[in-house]
């Protein structure tokens, strides 16, 4: 009875621990590394171009936002590179960036309390497609690589990060379409908050610019087909938007318990104030009318963080450049924030990076953190003919300087998965 009581008391003290961001890493279509990514965002750099990964001449969409100038050998030995899918390359590289950025001395850290929650919406699509081709070329099962399964499965990024650094805390992957990375960040936040870990690597990675992916999204009429105007194709909140542009890359955060970070003299970017996780229970691809699920996720994030709507100065929107998402997300913001919706700033960084699917929430969380840190909001580029239904301040085409206390990053995925992450300036 006494031990049970002590356990309950300890549980009370552990619950509600503060969680901060102490490290960032990013590989994106507009830059390798956090500084290059941030510079690209604030300058309105466009990451979209013709597809170079395969011959796309027969496809309805012939462009995407590919990562440029990434050299996996800078982060991974050559033997291991061949045994990993590109989405794992991105995950390992950005995790190295984030750990280095955090200033963690891994020799002085209790690795039993250092975990990894890392997601991918699709996983090893490049590997899956290549191995299928290997088999169908000669119908010989021996053509299938012994590393096929471990290269393809979505949890392998989390596993490889853990193995590389000897991190023995909670370890698993999230997969929830375009909300994947935000769910991994949310899970990492909750694990630290409840006392199951002190430090977490979290985020998402995606490398799915392949024939099957582009062909599949074309078949469902989800991608823009502006092949002659590809630089203008990703245009969230614009009346002429006609589908999203696929991107690739990874975004990684180091989350840490506040006192743990203070005790080691860490550089703290921001605090995660709260999260909101909801389900639409409506349709496999379309968002709920009026953004009803998004309304609840943003309200939950505000409530969890114990802040008022007026405290939020910026929303990094899901903003996919699709008809329903942009209009319904706008409607949801107006429902949650009322008159304040017209005073805060909303922007979609997907206008520059394209849509990174399962990695979107990772790089957009990085962007949101840096916006608060720098009091600077990236633009929504290509916004030249605003949709009358989308009538908020989307920071069109230029960055906006604004003192920020709180900001929200929204991600919404196929299947009706909604996640809103609320970050805020650190307070003593």
C-alpha cells in the first residue's frame, strides 16, 4: 500500500513536466541544413522543378520539389547507404544535424531515458518499387535483396537513429499520412511530459518522388498539372490553385525536459505549450466540412497550453494548395479565433517546399520554431489571385516581421488525422 502511494505521488510530480526544443535539423527542397532552409523560407525561394529522378514525360504531372545537392556520404558510410532507403538517409542526416545543434554530449547522457519517435507516411517507396522491378525482370525470387524488408518498412528510420546513437528509451514510428511527423512530435512531447523519457529525437522523413507515387496521386487528381507553369503551381489560398506539388526531405527536432535542458546549459529555442489531436471521422481524403476536425485540434492545443486565442500571432497552415483544404482550414481558423483571425498571420511554407507528405509536419515545425525565435514569418508565395473564401493575412509573397509569443503548426492527413502543435517563447 505504501509503495503504491509513493508511486502515485511520483506520477503526479512527473505529469505535466515542461518540454522544450533544443535542437533542429532539416533537409528540404529549398535547402540542406536549418540555416539554408530558413534563409530560403524568408526569401521566398521556390523549390519546385522538373522531375529528375525518373522520366516523367508520360505523366500528367512532370514536376516536383526535389531535394538538391544532398550527399548521403557526408552522414553515412557507403556500405550502410546501400542498405537503406533514401527516406532513412534523410532521417539519419537530419538527426545528426539536430543532435549536433542541441549541444548534447552523448557520453554524459543517460541513454536509457533518451528515445526516438520518428515517422514516415509511406516509408521505403523507392526500395519497394525497385525490388518489384528486380523480380519482374526475370521472375526470380533470388533477385529480391535480403535487405528489402528492412529498407522498406517505415519504422526503420527510428530504428537506425536509435542504433547509431545507442538511444535505448522509447522507440517507434508513427504513420498517419500527412500528419505523421506532427504525431511523432506529439508522442515525444507526451512521453517526456509523463516522465517516460528526458530527451527525444522526433520528426518525419519522406522520399516518394517515384513513378508509382506520382502516378497514383495523378490518378486521384490530387496533384497540380501545370507543367508549363510549374514554378507557380504550389499556390495555397489562391483562387487558381489546382492541386498540391509533391516534395521530399526530412525535419527533426530534439525535445527535452525543461529542467534537464537548464541543468546542462542547453540553448533553448522554444517551449511546446500544447498539442491538439483529433479525427474527422468523415472521408478517406476530403477534410470535414468547415474544417470541423481542425477546429477541434486547434482548440485542444490552446486548451492544453492554457493560452488564449489572442496569444497566437502566427499559424503555419497545412495549406496544401488544394480546393477544399485551403478553404476549410481558413474557415476553421475563423471559427476558433473569431475577430482575432484577421489580426494574426497565416502562411503556407508548402508554397515553397511543396508537400512533403509524412515529413511535412517536421519541416513545418522547424519553420514555426524559427519564426518565434526570430519574430519573422515566412511568406506564402504565388498568392496573386486570392480566393474570396480565403480572406486572412497569408503574408503574401513577402516575409512579415511580427513579435510572436505563440504560434501553431497545423497538419492534416488522409484518413481524417488532424494535429495542431502550439509552440511558445520560453518563460522562466
